[in-house]
C-alpha cells in the first residue's frame, strides 16, 4: 500500500546527500513515494546545487530502484515550498545545517505534518529501535505524542515516552498524571504498540538526548511563536538520531492510511 509522500527539502546552500538518503530509506521502508524539492534555485550557485541534487537522486535511484521518486525545482523560499506540500505529506525532511537556522521552526509552526532534521551521521539501523517522544503533560506535547504513537504503529516499533522533571512539585505531579492519562488513551488506540515509559529527574533536553542514541527518531512538540526554545535547540544539537518537530497543526491523518501496511 502506498503511503503519504515523504518530502526532502534542499537549497543551493544546503544540498545534503544525507538528507536525501535518510528520506529515501524511510520512504522505502514505509512504501511511500519520495519527492525531492530544490528550493531557492535562483540563489547561491544553482548550477552546483542542481549538480549535487542530481548526484543525490542518482545515488537514491541506484540504491532503491523500486522507490517512486520525483524531483522539483522551485524558485520560492524553502519554507514556503515545504509548507505548500505539507497538507498531503507525511514528513518534511531537512538537513543538519538547516536545523541551526529559523527554517525548521518556521516550517514546523506552519506545516500540517512534522519536520525532520537529519544529521550527516544519522543512519537507519537494522535493529528495531523504538520511536522516542518527549511528553511534558501540556498541550504542546500532545501532537508529538499522538504522531509518535501512530508512527510506531506504522513502523511496527515500540514507543518510548520520556517525561522529565527537574524538581518534584504539586504542579509536576499533575503534569505527570496528564502524561499517564494521554498514554493510556493512546494505548487503547494503538493496542499493538509496546510502550516504554521513562520518568526522569533531569532537564528534558538531557533525557531526550541521552535516550536518542537507542532510538530510530526523537519526536518533540513545537509551538508556533516560541521559535526554537532551549529544549528544542539542545535536542536538535545533541541528538544521535533524526529529530522530528511536531507543530500544533500536525495531524496523524496522513499516517492512518499506512498504519496497516507491512511492517519493517
């Protein structure tokens, strides 16, 4: 069964083979088509960018000959190009250099699907690593939790929910109860998903970054208007796996048609 489109976003300044390779392997694993978008094509050195994008696409076609792959060249800003495709996409994938710019936050704030930042050394493991998600008990983390459970179901993986508290307090206890209630609800919705719940006494970025070395991807919530907060910036900088930002407009609807596809 063909899943929703995976979109890899490149620019003349950020034309990463790692981005396209990660997106291609993800698409191949899930039976999804891949669309590679070279945006801002009239800036920087477009000839060199097109050459680099062409090399990346050629490599992907060689490694994944059965993958449905299309390429588009756009003059518009990369955020606009990606957001325009997000209502029918499952993931928007960008590279490690882009994640240090406001682009990721801007795209995550407006997109209808998550935005993934992929480091140059990030590879898919042959092991069935869980999907990691940070949950703080607020509405900000709810889209991330829902998407992470749906994604774990889609991939046939466990979900590892990490809830961090630096200090114990009445408010902290209430937030922990909110996390437990949300997890219980999602467990009923996704009965095949194994749940690994971790409650830690440390800052969220430290807990998520440490657990990321054992996981396929780390999912965190992004709220429009906050740019990239401390936790978000630290996880993007320190995580060992791909980092998924789920904004407030994120919907699991694009994941649902593929939930019953063959599991990897």
